[in-house]
């Protein structure tokens, strides 16, 4: 800006400065200059000293008094002699340079240039300052908004700053934190506040060497005295010669994470369904028991419990019912043991109990008996009465196993043996069980192979006799299996086939074979009109409806009246009565095939179920026939016959071995009998021989 009351001077200055290529503002008077300064950014003012109304010094003073203009450099242009008083006045009023008229162009230009450069630098500086300020604001914002607590600590361990998150997590106000020794009352790891020495902390020692210190298991104490789990990192700042100026401590409250971790830990050790220890906890527990036994030279027991028939419940009533049952079983198991015994669920329907203490041998048996007794009482789940039981294997350490693996293996073997011995019992491990288990496995492999091609299977037939006239009015088809020349009992391989699911295949073969045999006999012999073949059906075969279509197909294929086929189901079907089972049974019945309830009296069926099943025949179990010579035994058979008659069912007595049994049954007006007294189960050829004689 050029200020001069004489236009000619202004023009002269303007033309001199033109070559600098800067924008020039012209003012004719002090007031005009001041008003222009208000609205323009000016880098330098060339100010005439002598002007009417308001001289240059006045203008300069007013400029200095205003914030916007106070820092603008002024070069006074004066015609007055350079005496010192003038110069001082000029400096006092804020001028920085003097030029006297007439102006030497070179001096003017070089001076103006310098000031313009200075202005340029100033602007750049302001710009940089602005950037720094912005950066600072941004960093502050970051510090304020991060979720982690950030605390600055000086080399003496005194807090120099804390962000809002730190205040919040620790529960202190900023001024309560700053200036305080970090360990004295705020943060401790495992040391007590009174034992705390900054220079002995891990933070200090690590930061001194220029290294960060990280910990995910720190514990900080809040204002309220609560100890909170934290994860933190301490980073040293500007380290030189083994000393740092500050430490920045960043920390996170991990209470929530700890909770989840604890929960995960719990889940890793406990079974969520029953709350019992799981396989992991069991593994730890048995190792501890072994260590204790080694130390005290004592013996302890492991009970391996597997529920009987649990899978059927799960398959037929669904997983929800299965889960409920497992919880109820857990309650009962818990009531069988002392609080110091350890009970775990290994998965599925497998439970273990570790028992330590005195008289361990009898204690283990006592607990096993109690478990069996408690578990045979029926359970009530979803309005179903459920009968299960358990098979228990017992093993003692150190007598029967060298380590935990062997213990589990041997207990499992003993349990397996209990299952094979008819279930619902316990077995103590014996060395030769190993071979038995191996044999069983071998047998299972053979059964698998045989059932694939249904080879090695054939049917025997046991005649069914009408009591009134002693005539054979039917046969029961009984499955035989002879792999590699050795006959295996159905009592051994049928449960195995049921457990492995092979029964589906084998059972279908039995139906096909029996039907095709009946067709041949009908062609070769003059069979009685009401002759029938009874086929045993496993409850597993009732789990899907394919058995219905199979029966229908075989009846059509061999042109057999449905009334010539009778299906025998055991009483367990009644116990596992599910909608699915019942439906399949009704569908079979609807074909015209009659249905017999086998082994009646051995299960637990309630009488009311009998009326709900589509039954035609009741077969009294052999065990009752055997007891008929006693008064009570005879009374039971009499009652069963009466019950059957009341329900309009035919009665068959199984296992009749003596004439007196036969006569008693005749007296009780039992309809049919089967048993060795009349005939053992016969091969096809022998059966045909019998037909030839009789018919
Ligand atoms: P079950 O259906 O009750 O068959 C009667 C069993 O008693 C047969 O044993 C038979 O040989 C035997 N028995 C008959 N009369 C007498 C007697 O007077 N005294 C004695 N001590 N025993 C007698 P088996 O053939 O060993 O069959 C055992 C069980 O295996 C059968 O009992 C049946 O539940 C099952 N089973 C046999 N064949 C099949 C089949 O094809 N499918 C299915 N699912 N099960 C079958
Ligand atoms: Mg039978
Ligand atoms: Mg039977």
C-alpha cells in the first residue's frame, strides 16, 4: 500500500514498483489508508510522513493499535531531514524503516523486496502453524475418543496425562490422576501398593532397555477399590543412553473378555446339557486320582456306565426327549454317589464315576448296584414312560490297569461284557475279557460280511401245535447263522445285528425266505386252511415303513393270503411305543397279517398299552411255563390266558417241554403250544419230513 497526499508522488512510486509484479493499493490520506487496511490483506505499507489532517506517525500508531494491522511492516517515506528525534518517533509509532525523498529507486526496490519476502515467509509459517494446530486437534480428538485408556508416565513413574477413557476405566477425575505416582494407588499388577517400587516394575525395566512391555493378564485397581483385569502395553518415548523421558501406557478393561474366556473354559471342562464334567475334566480327574493313589498306595475304582436302550429313545422320541432323559439320569446318578466321587459324562449315554476311599472293592459294587437299581425305575419324559437300564464296567487302579488309557479301555471292555451278559448288570474287568471283546469284534465283522450277501443264514422252523387236537397249525421261523461252519446263537448275533443296524437287511431276508418257503410248501403239501408262518420282527424294523411294502410285495409275489403270515414283536416294542412304530404296526395289520406279542410277561408293558396295539396273539414266555408246577406259577399263566381271552386274543404258550405242562395248559384252555415236548426247531428238510408224516 502506498500512502501519500500528493497524487504525483503516488504515480511515481507506482511506476517504480511496477516491476515487482505485486498488487498495489493506493491511498491519498491517512483515513483512506486505514479504511483500505480494514478490508485488504496488506504485506507492507509505504507511508508518507507529512500529510495534512493525519500525519504518517498517527496513521502508524492507529495501525499498531488494531489487531489486524498491528504486525504490518511500515516504511516511512519522508522529506524531513533524518534527525534522530524523527527516527525515534518513527520507530516508536511502529515503523521499521525510513526512506527519504527523493527516493533512490534501487534502494526502494531492494527494501520493498525484503519485506515482501518476509511477508511471504510469515504467511508460510502461519500456514504451517495452522497445519500443526489441526494435527494437534486431530490427535487430541483421537486420544479423547479411543476406547483404550491412555496414560502418560514420566521417567519417575508419575502420571503426566490421562485420556477420558483412562479416567472412566479407573474411575478417577483427570486431576486425581495427573501428578500421582502410577503404582501408589492406581495400578498394580501382582504387587501390593505398599510394596510397589517403580524402578522394579516390569514396565520400568523393559522401557529402560527401549523395549515395549506387553501383558494380557494385568490387574488394575480402580478408585472404588475394585480389581479389574486389563491388557496393557507400555511403550517408552525418546530413549537415550538407557533412560527414557516418558512411557505411554495403553490399557483395556477386559472384564467382559475374561467372562467369556471363563465361560469357554467352563465349556471346555463341563457338559452343557447335564452340568457334569466332560471328557476333558474326566481326563484330568483320572490323572489326579492316579497320582493320589501312587502317593498314598491306595486303590481306586472307575465305573464306566453305558445306558441300555438310550439310542432307541433318542431315535423314536427325538433328541429333545433324549436330552431330558439324560438330565433325569444325571439327577439319579448324582443321588447315588458321595460328594467326593467324581462323575462325568463322556458323551452320548456314557457316564463315568471315579470312586476313592476305604473298602474300595465293596464300595464300587455297592455304588454299581445302587445305580442299576435307581435307573431301572421308569422315567417319565414327555408323557412317555421310559424304561432304560445301564451296563456298568468296573476297573480298579493299580490292580487292573497301568495308566489312565488302560483304565478306560478295560472299564469299557467290562461294560461291553455286561451288555453281552444281558445288560442291566455290572462286570468287573477280567484279563480274558480282552479276548472276548476281540472275539465279539471279529464276530461283528463276520456278521457284516454275511449280511451283505445274506449268506450263511438259513431258517429253522418250530411247529406250533393246536392244544385241542394236537395238530400242527403253523410254524415259527427262527433265524440261524452259521459262518465258517460254526453255529452262532440268535441270542448273540441278533442284538449285535440290532446294534449295528444290520438287522434291517437280515430281517428283510428272513421275510423273503419265509414267504418263498411257504409258497413252496403250499404247492407241495396239503396244508391246513388256517396254517400260518410266524416271523420274528425286531423293533428296529418298525422304525421305517419299508417293512410294510416289503411284506406286501412278498405276499403278492408268492400269491399268499395275508392271514397265513404272523409277525411276532417282543414286548420291548410296547415299551418303546412311538407314533412311528405304532403306525408301521397298524399298516402291517391292515394288510391282513396278524400280530403276536412275543415273550409276554418279561417286559414291563402296562395293561392299557395292550389295548392300544393291533394284536391278535399273545405268546406266554417260556419262563412262566417253566414255573407252572408251582401254585403261583400256574396262577400267573391262568391269569395271562384269562387276560388274553378278555381281549379276544389267541394264546400261545412257548417252551413247553413236558407232558404235564402240556396237560395243565390244556386245562387252562390255552389255544396253541410250542416247545421241545412237541418238536425242536427243525431244518427245512426235517420240517418237510414231518409234513409228509403228518399230512
Ligand atoms: P423267540 O421268538 O421267543 O423264539 C423262541 C426261542 O425259544 C427259540 O430260540 C427257540 O429255539 C426256543 N425254544 C422253543 N421251544 C423251546 C423249549 O421247549 N425249550 C427251550 N429251552 N427253548 C425253546 P432261538 O431260536 O435261539 O431264538 C431266540 C430268539 O431270537 C427268539 O426268541 C427271537 O426273539 C430271536 N429271533 C430268532 N429268529 C429271529 C428273526 O428272524 N428275527 C428276529 N428279529 N429275531 C429272531
Ligand atoms: Mg418268537
Ligand atoms: Mg418267545
